[in-house]
């Protein structure tokens, strides 16, 4: 299928992914299939030395990892936590940790390191990208606000969002949603939703199904496909590739193909060829 879609779309460049907060603690990234098939290149950012060393040790020829701490630009403090997945430019919220007490040990700050944050738009090594994957423990808005020029070219964003602020001064989903919509993105789907028990009760086994409190989620935003005139032909091609290979969103991938047919960019049988191959899988 990858060869068919590539030959069908004839994209001008290899899909480029920027991964902000590329710490590999959560396993394979969502774009792993594209990367393993040689269908994308990756520029990753990870300011934690151990995590960066692990990424560089196992990287392939299409991967580049940099140590920059991304944010709004300027001096900041990196709060290193007992569990590296909690490390953030923001400080964990004592109030939230009282309510979600199982995080208290992991969220313990063991070091505070002065860092210089960089705006993504200002980093010379970063060329235009198509997919932004971001997991920076509460500092997402600072990264977005420092990447407005690059986000004009990007067609998809996967970001972690919080329904409950786990860090001090952390923007929650509503604020992130409003901002990304202003940049021309709309929500597409949830990759993962985390629900967590509220203290003092703890749930185990079958009782876990009774936990309803929304805590965090990974959500995918895409350029507004309802108004595709705002996307170039190449952006439609890249969105089709990403939706197919990364998120298995075949309907949106097909929609992009239809838009390209309507523009006279692709042959009229392109959509049927795509559907036939989906049905043959």
C-alpha cells in the first residue's frame, strides 16, 4: 500500500516529522511505521541527557536529534523529576498531586537546571515539516507560540493535552484548542485517553472500569479539510500520507485524494485505485 500511495500522490518531498519531547519512555512513536519503511524523516528534540543519548544510540539514517529545550525563547528552569516523564519547564502542582496522589513520588522534583529555551521558528537546523508530535508536560502552548511560521506549512499535530492542570500555570485543553483553531487546525481524533482515580480511593482489577475522571489525552489536529482551499497541493498530499500511514484515517486520506482530483492534479481514477487497495488488504 505504501508504494501505491506514494506513486499515486507523487509528493514533492519525503514527509518530515518534528518530535518535540522525543523521550522514548512511552515506546514506539506514532510515526514508527513510516520511519521504518523509509517514508519519513525525523528531527527530534530532547533536553534530558540520558534520553537524548538513548535516542542517538539507536537512531537510523533518517533521524536527527537535538538537545534544544523548546519553548517561548529565553531563560527558564527545567524541573527534573524522579520519573523523567514528569520533567517539565513547569513545576508540578501540589494541589493536583494531592487529588491524584499516585503521582506524588514520580513528580518529585530532584533537580532544577537553568536552561535557555528556543523558539522552533528560530532554529536553523529545522526545515519545514509536515507533522508535529509534541509531548512537553504542560509547556505545549509556549512551543506552539514559538512555531507560528512553521505551523503554516504543517498539516498535522499530535499533542498531549490535559483536562486537569497537573502543573502550575498549565494551559488546559480548551485553551490549546482555541489557539490551534486560530492557526487553522481542527481536532481529528484521540490517540489515547487517560482516566485516573481521584484520591483517596484507589481502584484495582475489575473496579478500574469505574474510574471516569479524564486526566490527559493525546489528540490529533489537522489542517481544516472542510475548507481545503487553504491548503496547497503538496499539503493535501502530505496530509493524505500521514493520515493513512500514521493514524489509519483512510476517510480523511481519501478526502485529500478527492480534493486533488477536483483540482486536476490527480487522475480521475485515483480515488478508486486507493479504495480498491484498501478493500484488498
